[in-house]
């Protein structure tokens, strides 16, 4: 056993450690208990209920028969009334300013005739929809109130996988609820929104949590709960939230002008796989490959080319096409951004002045024509593209190249996605209008994968494929 002096030293040491931990918490601003986080944040998370008029699709056809209606003495105006019904839905929202601005999901308030906001245990307000942005599933509503509790906004780019977070919302309409978890992943895209860079979390998110808050351990807003992946309809530990940096950029536009101005480049991007990295002499797959630069777009005006690989935008590393789209779309219209690219095996910087995304973006077409079969590319049979073949396959008049007539299922080309009906336009960045040009291009750089520019009829655009030899 320790003597009294040793025990006294041990007690003093533990006390010092506790004081040091308290000092660190005071410096970092982290709260000491989940209850502290909940108490700080829950008052600024509201319940939202909406009224929506929807068409009643289930209707007896006899109801539309005038004779039937006259026989049963039914008024004519009932024809229209029975085709509509009122639907009620529930969700959550986040107060982001003391004067009543509330952040929520677009799908919570979409097509609503009335939106009601209720604070926990307090009065109900009717809200005005200021603006919505379906491509990001973000909406801004406002209530007529002052001195409201609101959440401080954190920089979501500072989040790390493994950080603790708390989700707050109104699941299944049972009332305000908090759940705790960690950040499971960042930069997720699950295909539910046109623009998504989602935070994945295992904090339980359920129906009704949509529009609720995801907060860090300082009680700051880092994301807005948006979706779950579930086979049962309940939480299975895979929930998603829209990061604050994306949501607040949209909110600023909605508050200022009622709609979102989006910048664009005017390119078709494609993920870089290992075969493409090998072709370009890269140590690993990085960035995104430009498969097509559209005419008269910011990218075209800046001199970007098909086959360039974009590594970063303003020093922000680009990992996939979705990330490129998000970074560009959230940039300011008229801003000049620096793109680090790889072209012809060398890195260089290109400056692009961004423009507003038009409703329809022009597209540039491909290019070169003949007739015999060839099997120079292992497992692939091609023919020169003749006017007759072009007409039969309903291909663009100006499309030139080698028509793929067969691909062996076990070939490298099939594994990389080449299919019958595709048109090979380039081999190693060289146009292949004839069989001779096709064979000559294949004979170059035999120590690398075969780099193909391929027109896909189903998608009506070109992609790049790197086929290992």
C-alpha cells in the first residue's frame, strides 16, 4: 500500500490532470457532456409540418359519368373536388438567424400550400417559403419573429472522419430527439441530388429528421440531415447530411435573389482509373479526365482540351467528377479560378473565368470514314464507319472513326467498358479515320495501355477508356 504522502501526491496529480483537461476544453470550446451540446442546440431546431394539395389518382370511372351523377343527385362541382386531397407531412428545420430565417430540405416544403413551424413546447408559426433549390435539396423559409435562438455555423471542411456529431430532429413525428454518432465518411454522392458532397454518419437519422441539424461537440452546425440508406425505412447506421459550406452558399443566394446562380466550366469529366493513370505515367489515379470540352464555354475560352486531367481547383484537390462539379458550381460567377492540370505528361496551371450555368449548354461534336474488319486490338473487332453503317446505327452525320462490331466478354476491353456499337474516334490521342490509321496508332507506345476516345451512342457523348494490353 502507498503511504499517506504517496496517496496525497496521487490525489494532487489527478486533480492537476482534471484541471488541465478542463483548461483544454475551455480553450477548444468543446462542451463537457452530450447534455451540454443538446441544451445548447435543441432550442434552435424546429418541427415543420406542411399541407400539400395532391391529386387523388384512385377514382371510380363512374364518377365522371354525367348520367351516373344525375341519377344519384351528385353536384357537378364534386367532380373536381374528389380529384384533390390534402396531404400532411412532417420534417425538421434549423434556425440560422435571430430574425426568423430557417434552413430545411427542399423535399420537406416542396409544393406545400402552408408551412407550419413549431418550437419545442412553444407556439406555432406560419412560415413563408423564401426560396428552394431542388438540385441540392436545400430550402429557406422565414417566420415573423425576433430574438430567436439560432445555431452557430461551423466550417464543414474542418470535419474529419471519426469526429463525434449529434443529430437533432423530429423522427416519425414523435417529437424532438437527439442521437449521437461519428462522421463515418465525407464527400459521399448517393445519386439523390444533382449536386451532393454529403457527410455520412452513423448517428441515427429517421423519416422526419430531414432538415434537422447535425452538430459537432462545440454545439455548432456542421450539416443538415437529408437522407438515409435503409431497406426497412428505419435507421441502419447510414445517414447523410448536406455540409454547411454547401447549404449556406445556396442559402445566401436564395436570401439575396430567390434563386441560385451556378458557375460552370463546360466539360464532361470522367474518373481516372488505374489503367488511365498508367497510360499518363502517373503514380496513382488522381484528378478527373476531360472527355469533351463544349464549344464557347469558359473551359473552351481558357484553352482546356479533351484529354486534360484536372488535379485541383484553387489548390483544392479534385478526387472525382462529382467533386469537380460541386467545387465549380459553388464558386462565384465571374470569378477566375486556377486549375492545375496534366497535359501531355506535364503539369501546368490554367486560369478559367467562370460564367453562369445556362439552361442548356452547347456540345461539341466528334470527327473521320471506310469498310473492312480488323482485330488489331485484342478481343475487339472494328469496321471503318461508312455512311451506310452510320445510317443503320443512327449515328451523327459528322461522326467518324471505327465502329466496334464485337467485343470478347473476357477481354480487357470488355472489362474497361468497351461494347459493340461504340465508335472508336481516337487511339492514343490520334484520330483513326481508316484501318491504316487505327493499326498505326495501336503500334505506338506498346509499353502502355491503349488509350481510346470512344463515342457512346446511348449517352450521345464521348468518353476515354484505357485498355491494358
